[in-house]
């Protein structure tokens, strides 16, 4: 077997194992969330800290002193942790909204038009956030792999710029998901709307 054939075989195996990993990971996830599951799974978010981290003017001040590359790498890791928590919360409420919709269809439940619109709004806002967040997380991962803090020739990319992958402002998008989830939770009672507001 030639060298090129061996390389192609190794590449095919790597792609196959990666695909298998993601398939098994997907299959292992529990996604049929009901409202009762949601509060326990949500992570508390320090919104002020997140806002400061993604603020361009504050980032400029922080990076003006000391080892700016090391400071930026630390900020990048912190941004990734915050964004993962936001992504986690949106995933949970998205799964809940999808379960509500599927149950309505499967069991022929008669939800009023307003409730259906609330479910659709949550679906729309959650998908928008999740896609944008994955783009931002991918960029963060690539910068981490490059280990830009060790290589002066690699240009610096501010964390604040990662707040808006494409045309989506992640922090504003998260707030829209939060409001959509609170609106749907209000179907179960006004106290649940407040609960979502406090937990997300």
C-alpha cells in the first residue's frame, strides 16, 4: 500500500471516529425537557461580569498594562466559560420549548394561538443564539489552538469582537431568549415567569 493510500485511510478513520463521537454524544443527551426540569438545570449568570468582559473600551484599558497577550488569553478562556454557560441555558429552554410543541402535536393538545406563538418565538430566538454562539465558540477554540499568546507574529483578536459573530449580538440575543422563555413560562403561572427571569 502506497504512502498516499495510507494517509487517505488515516484521514478517513479520523473523520469516521469524529462522526461516531458526535453521534454517540448526541444519542446520549436527554432532550425531552418538561417545565419541571428547567429550573434545576439552569446556571446562574453574572450578567454584569459578562457585559464588562465583552466591553471594548474596558478591554482596551485592561490590555494597556503588563503582558497584553497573556491577559487577552486569560480573557479568552473566561469568555469561553461564560459563553458555554449561556449556551447551556439556551439549550435547556430550547429543549423544553421543543418538547412542549411535540407534545402538542403528538397528543393533539389544543393550545391557544398566543401560546403557540410563544413557543415559536422561543424556538426562533434560541436557534439564532445557538448558531451564533457556536460560531463564536469555534473562533475562541481556534485562537486557543494557535496559542497566540506565545507568538508575537500572530495578530491579537480582542474578546470584545467575539460578542457579535456576523450580525448577531450574543448578549442581546440571550436577553431575547430569556424574555421568550419567560413568556412561555407564564403559561404555567406568573411566578414561573419571574423564576425564569431570576435564574437566567
